C-alpha cells in the first residue's frame, strides 16, 4: 500500500494591470497569466518545478524547515 503525504499550500491571486498574479507564500513562488485559471495552473507547475529542483540539489528539507520557521508553523 502506498503512502501519500499531502500538504495544503496557500494560493493568493491578485490582479496587476491586465495580468493575474498567483503567489504561494510558503515557497515564495509566483506566476502570472492573463487569466486567473491559467495563472493558478502556472503556479502549480512552478511550485512543482521548485520542489523537484530543490530535491535534486538536496536542499528541499532545509528549505521546508526554513519556511516553516519563517511562517511560524514549526
């Protein structure tokens, strides 16, 4: 049986000019597009790529611990 860990991440979307900006404060990652739906989709992809690259570099655990401390979630 596979185990799945799921974490809820914050998604803040705001309009800046003619663009929608989607922001995730836990990882300090953002993305944008002309539609809200696409900006959210782009954010999900950006977070995924951020996590994959941090894991590849061996820094993911440190990043997560640092962000939890900064956000008061430790």
